[in-house]
């Protein structure tokens, strides 16, 4: 096998470790998958009644794609925790002392987390459908929406690996995790940005989470929550550009940080 | 490359800018012959772990040279990693996976086929007496079992050199004995082992040769017996009954001491050259001063004293 072949094979071996975790401790992973569903029920059930939707439309039509995008952001927490824990417990060092390419370690994380996010989306979509959310566009458009969501997750994965390698202990991880929430909430995930004060709405509009949520809503043909603005009108492009930008910045940062573990 | 020297380090230097992450190395030298166990002994912060991390390619040195089995740790990292096993300070096994799943995974990462990895895992579990717990999650293992699993994981492909970094730190005495017997078995099988420890007893038990590390530099090197002999003097221990006597005793025996007299609660230890004469003189002068010690004994120096003598550091309990 060539270098890339081995890197993929080793990456898969490392990713399989996470799959075994799912089997050995199903409680944890199932909670992880159902947590976004809980958010969906919480916000939909608690606030849905107070949301005036045109034509008596269900709030879930707006909320479900928002929670999709939000769950991609919250996936970051799992990535960070896994990376920090492995480094702290010496597992990363053990991997690094093996005669395999260092790419494989990062690739393993990547494969496992993307699979996890895929299941998260499937569970969430099933819950959404059960609550009355529908996509009104074509099946292909729906697939494209899910692809954009996973692209956002892939981009945030590198942010997570970078932060995970940069912080040394579990307590700091908890702090960073708390900081992720306002980032997620300051978006069009729950409400139209036009309902916010102008300056806040503008920030929320430019949140990458909003771009992906808006793009997904437009592909699902769900109601739009973006105010009329440049970024709102070009959500599809923004939902591509934001993740690509994040990847361009954080993929090199994360891999450099990984190599510099030896400094 | 000399066929004999499996580990060679010449003037290795490593400086941590902040000085917080760990102790650096200031001209670290080491030569280890094939098939021997070398103990790297030193207090916390002496640079033991830094040395192991550099030799196992996990950390880059600032300057100097080091080779493992003739391969340069800086330029031929992958070749080095093919020939080493590393047991780090923590049991670096996946706690959710079973012992067997861990070993199969590390086998696959050493590029064994699935069948060979499974077979090898079985052999190692047997060898390290983990067969009964093989299919339990590693989180349920005792500290000693986890370290043995850790040892097994670093032996999947018989390494030429095994690094064992403080293998028994935090283990109870039973766990310590388990790990020691594991390391002894390896030595029987001809593996070269570099063991770091703060426990003198451990180095004395396991190592053929000991390098004592202080502030990132080897300050003494030799077999445990050589190191003990280097300190030379025998010790005369006086057990007193009254702490108030200590100053008077010190004044009386000061002239006999061949080195620094040490006081530890009620025990006064005097390094002496001529055993019998010292014994007689001390006994006589104490009796003249009407001081009755609880006990007087003569003994050879312990490694602890060598350690203290050379590093000036307190001996870890």
C-alpha cells in the first residue's frame, strides 16, 4: 500500500475505536444523538405556541433547519473533548510513537465525527418529520441541504481539533463549550433576524450558522428567517464560502498544531 | 554504527521557553548496550520524561545528536518508531475498549493483518496474565493490570528498544510487583529497556546500569554497586533517645566524620572511613559524655544516599 492508502487504513482503524465506543457505551452516544431532538422539543414545544407564523404555519417548519445547523455547531464540543482527552491521557502520544503517518490520527477523528454527525442529522430529521416538519422541494434539493450542513460540520471539525489541541485540560474544555452556546444562539436558528435589534440582527446574519440554516431552509423550501440583506440573499453562496474559509484557516492550523506537539 | 550501542545520545539539549511545561535537558549523554536495562534515575523535574520523549521522537531537541539502533531520531523518525515501544507515564490505553480490543487496534496500527493482530493480542494477554479480563473494558482494570496492558500494547511488534517512563508511579505495592515482573520478563527476552524512575529501589531491582539525572544532565553513571561504592564511606548510625543530646553528639563525632553528618529525627548518621576505629571512638566518647544511645550500627551506603549525595535532592518517599 502507498502512503495515502496506509493513512486511510490507519485513519479507519482509529475511527473504528469510536464506533466500538458507541457499542460499548451506547448510553453516551445515544444521548448525544438525542440531545438536538431535546432542543427541538424544548424550543418547539415551549416557544412554538408564542411564535406567530403566517398562515398558521407550524414553527417547526422554521425551527428544524435551524436546529440542524445548530447541531453541526454543537458537534464541535465532542470533537474538542475527544481531542483533549486523548492528548491528556497519552493516547495521542502512543499513536504518535507508532510507525504510521500523523495524518492518520487526525483523519481517524475526522471520519468518526462525520459519521456521528450523519447519525445526528438522520435522528433529528426523523424527529422533525414526526413533529410535522416537511421539505417541500425535491429530494435532490433536500440532499444538497444535508450536504451543506455536513460541510459546515466538516469545517467546524478543524476548529474543534485546533482548539482541542491548544487546550490542555478538561476544565478549559468545559469553559469553551459554554462559550459555543451564544455563538449558536446569535444566529437565525430560532427566529428571523429581522425581529432582532438592527445591530444584533446584522451580527446574527453574518454568523456562518445562519448562512447554512438559511441555505438549508431555501433548499428544503421552508420559510425564510433571513432579513433582506446581501448575506441573507446569497445564503447558498455564503453556506459554501463560510465553511471553505474556515477550512482554509483551521485545517492548516490544526495540522500544524498537531505536528508541533513535538516542539 | 556500533552494533553494541542501541541507544546513543550526545550533548542533547532542550529548552522550554516558559520553563513550565517540563524540565529541559542541558547536555544529556547516554549510551546503552543491546539487551540491557538502563535506569534513568532522578527527582521530579530532572528531565527524565523529556529525555524519553526526545529519544522516542515525540519531542524535537534543540541541539545534539541521538540515535536508536543506528537511526537518527531527528531525521529517521519513522525508522526509529518501527523499532521502539513506548510506555508513557499514563496508561495510554483506551479505557472504554476491552483489553483485547485495545491490543487488536494497536496491532492493526502496527500494520498487522486482522488475523495476525487478533492472534498477537491473544498471545500478549496470555503472557501478561490478562487473559481472564481480556474482554472487559480497560476502565475496570486495576492500576497494575492497566500498566501491564500498556506494556503489552508497546510490545505488539517486538521492539528493539522499549522506553518505560515511570512505570509504577501511583501504583500500590502489589501493582508495582506485577509491573516489575513484566519488565523482568522482557529483559529475559533480550529487549533493551530504558526505564525512568524516581524510585531508587526500582532502579536497584530492575536496572543493570543506572544513570543519575540532575537538572537535565547525567551526573553519575554505573552499575548500582559501582554507584554505591563511589560514595565510598560506610555509615555509622546512632539512634538517640533524647533530641536534646543531638548538638552535643554532633560536636563529639564531628572530627570522625568523613563527609557531612546527617540528622534525621533521632538518628545521627556519620560517614566513616575506618569502621572499627570509628565505632570504638564514638562509643568511648559518648560514654565519657554520659550519653547512652539506643543503638549503634554500621552499614554500607544505600542507593538513596548515593542519590542524595549526587543530586542534592530530597529522596522521594
